C-alpha cells in the first residue's frame, strides 16, 4: 500500500479550503446529524473541546461562540486561516488554533480535553496511518470522543460501479483493496487516477474506510466504553440525490427528515452504507473514570 505523504496532503487540503463548506449531495444532512450527536453529548461536565481536523471551523467556531474552551487543530494552514477569520469577526478569545498532523498530538498530554471531536478527514485521509490517528484522539480525551470515519460499504459501491464507468472487462484491483482492507490511494493502481479526474488537483486519497466491527475493536482495545456506533446518514443515501436535492429546500421537512434519518441509523439499520457524501460511520465513546 502507498504510504501517506503528509506534505502532499497538506497542500491538497489547502487547495480545498475555499470550498470546504459548500455542501454537495447529502452533506448538509450529514452535518446536521453530526450536530445532533454533538449537542446530545455536551453535558454539564464538558468545558474543554479539541477538534482534530477542524477545517474551516464549521463546528469549532460555533462551539467557542457557545462558551466552550476550544482548540482548533488542522493540517491545513489555509483552512485555519479561514476559521481564524470567523473567530476574529465574532471577537472570540476562547478558541486557539494549532497546525499539525492528527497522527501526532504529542503537544497535548493524556486526558487533556473533556471532549475530542474528530470528523472523518483527520482519520480516514491518513490512509495506512488511520489507526494511529484514532489512538491519539483517544489518548488526549479525558471524557468523551465523537468521531466519524469513512464507511467501507459506501466506498465499495463506488469502486464496484467503476467497472461500468471505465468500461473495463473486469472489476478493478481498487475494489478488491477496499473490500479486503478498506484502503485506497490515487497512486495505488494505474486505473485509480482515471476515477478522480475532476477532483481537487485530480487527486483523492489516501483513504482508510472502516467497518463497524473494525472500529469497535480499536476503541475497545484502547479501553473505551462505546456509547454509540452506527452508520450515519444511510437513509439519505438510499433515498437518492433527486429526493435529497428536493428535501433540503424545505426547512420544515428538512428538519423532520434529519430526525427520521437519525432514528433510522439508530433503530432500523445501524450497520448500513452511510451518507453518499462525507463520513458514513459515527462512534461516540467514553473514557472510564479510573479514580
């Protein structure tokens, strides 16, 4: 498997910064579902929050506005610059910014933050190093971790369908890599580059996509108690783009649909394909009190 070149990744995320919060497909639904889970877990004992992979501040800045002590951590200088501008406009003095790599949070001690949020990119786009990023997130969390990661089921669908897009006479090696290990890289196989034409810098990856059982195992080995582990946004994916494009235009129906999506993930089909866009698995876990 191709190793992760983090300088390359930093430059790629810098190039994506200006479009980071332009929602495509069901991304708006995915974001609303993540907010529901964050709000549910902001209990009275949570005062400090680290967001790893905080990008342009879609979560970190509103949390600071609500009074939490927030550290905004990201690999991209351009993303941080946009988030800083938001915070400055709001005159927030309870948010700080740190550029760095999610696989190395050594500047923070164990249990440094009440809650650590890590939403997809800072785990999944570490590729073969994704488990390191997960363990670092867990290490610095004192009470709670909320994390989303790429869903192997959803990623596999795209790579299986690529046989028809490229009009090949066999399924791509990348589909089998995703099926077997959950791994993708643009430079992994010769056909991969054709699949990401039109993406930022004609590039996508590295990616590590997970199954629920794989993620559960990592958290349990690290001693975490799992409070929620499900797909997220599967119903919006099943309903299709035409329906999603229609539902997001109606505020009342949108809010109601988000609630139905949340219940679908928790009560009906917890291990499914997740959202079409953004992360498709969510885990909420607590660190047992050792005192």
